[in-house]
């Protein structure tokens, strides 16, 4: 049986910025000390601080990056080099790299130049690097599987930038928010920054929250200003999403596609939001051997997943039907093993039988770093879990 997904919902009712995202993640459980260690390993001469403040009477976490004033101008290649050496997990590194590549693409469009030639000004400074890398690391730390966003508040007026005064929303910000619902609050302020916009774009791809979910934790990331008119903060909701009774199976049979392209097809379906994807060989008409591809998807992304199947395979048609599922309640904990943080999924049956499963990605990452077979790493971790339960 498939387990409920752990999801993160962004509620940018007062906009979003990199420090607001980082503050919100700290507020819902990402350890500040752990993030500070990551910042120290970036090599950008910056530090991270956080404090509890109030915004509009609501408690929130204000994250601040302390960096020297004379920040060097950086190209995309230089920023990616910093991200590549960052002491973070591979999954977090991919998020951060995708965010900076997207920023370079948009800045290139705005200023009519190739992405690799773009000089990162504000978004290439140490504070933006810390915000994006820290946010990516925090998402992975919380074991978030998918992100969603409510409409994003944008402001009016003008903002000073490296190229002079720009109208709000800033051109890069508006391009980054393409495909994402926005709200014009009629407030004369920059409510959403390019850094906040790119994190929303890369993490959520404009997905609206599901109609029902189970909140686990919620918190607020504070903005720098504290106006009397509204709580200047970003709300984050960590939740579990179980769509029992509203799942669909999408199926297609392929007999004219090379099997070497099946992994990329699977990746495209997962990126579109499929909960699970599986393939197996089938005997098709005229005696040809083909492949059956099936994906388990939620109702709201059925069309998107179907489109991904059409675009990344040779199929001319597909089938789909509704299914139901039953899942066990589960939690995600972390244990320390040989200096590595290993996520462990813990579930319990109605009869009280407890199942502990170390996360495969964490096992393989530790195995590569130590030069050990993944199976041996799994066995050692399971032995450690057994000893902890017995004690």
C-alpha cells in the first residue's frame, strides 16, 4: 500500500521572499543550528540568525543573513560552483541548482542576454545564496514530497535595483510567477521578491493545494517590515495528503518505443506528480513484445500526468480508471549513523505491529560516501533500530 504524502503548502497572503521562506521553515521545525552549519560550509562570508517576532499580532520567525556589504558580482557558473560544494544532500542540491538556473533564464530574458552571461546582482549576493540553499535543505530535512501554493500577493509602486528603478512587481518576479495565481493587494511595497518567486516556481510549479489534507505543523516566516495594516509574513503548512477514493490509474501499452527511454518516461511522470509508476512486459498484437506503463495519480493532476505520458512516449492513447487505497498511519523520524542523518519511516498496523523502513536515498548516499554496499548499510541501520527498540 502507498503511504500518505508529506506535503508543504505555501500561503503567501502577504507575499514571499527568500528570508520569509527560510524563517517559515525554521518556525515549523528545521533546526537553526543545523542551517547555520550549512551556511558556514558555503564559503560566502555570511552568517544566519533568527529570532521570534510578531507581525500583525502573530508570532513569526524572522531569519536574517549577515554578510559583508561589498558582495562580488557572480555569474551562474560561479553560483553553481558554490552550490555544488555546499554540505547538503543531493536532493537539496538539485532544488537549489534548478532555482538559480531558472533565475538566470529569466534575468536573461529580461535583459536580452544569454543566461550564462547574466551578472547576478541582488540574487547572486550571499544572502540570496543562503536563502535558496537553506530553503532547499530545509525542504529535504522535513521529508517534503510535494509543494503547493495559494495565490501569491504582489505589490505596486517602484523598487530600486542594480539597473535602476523598476516597476512592481519587478519584471523578473512577474516572469517567475507565470502560471501561478497572483493577487494584487494594491499595497505600495515589494511584497514578493525574485528569490521568493523562484522558490515558489521551482518547488510548487504553480500547483494549488489539495481540497483536503491533514495539517501536521504550521508556522510563519516574518518579513522585514512590520506595517500596522496586515501581518507581513508567509505562512507554511506541513501536512499529510491522503487521497483515498480519489486516485486514478493511468495506463498505456507501448510496442514501438525503445526500453532505454523508459527511465526518462518514469522520471517525467513522477515530475508531473504521479504517486507511483510501474512498468512490465506484455505480449501485444502481431506477437510483438511491448511494455505496459501505469501511473497512480491524484484527481487534480490526472490531466497533467496524461500530458506528460503523451509527450514523453510514443503512445497514441491511454486508459484510466478510479481506484481506492488503504494506508497505515506513519511518521518520519531521523537517526544518526556514522555521521549521516538517516530518515526512517515508521508505521503501525491495527494489530500493533511496528514497521521501520530506512529511506533508500539516504542509504545509498551513505553507502557511496563510505564505499560500502547499500545492502550492508541497510542491515547495519536495521540492527541499530532493533537495538534501540529493545532498549
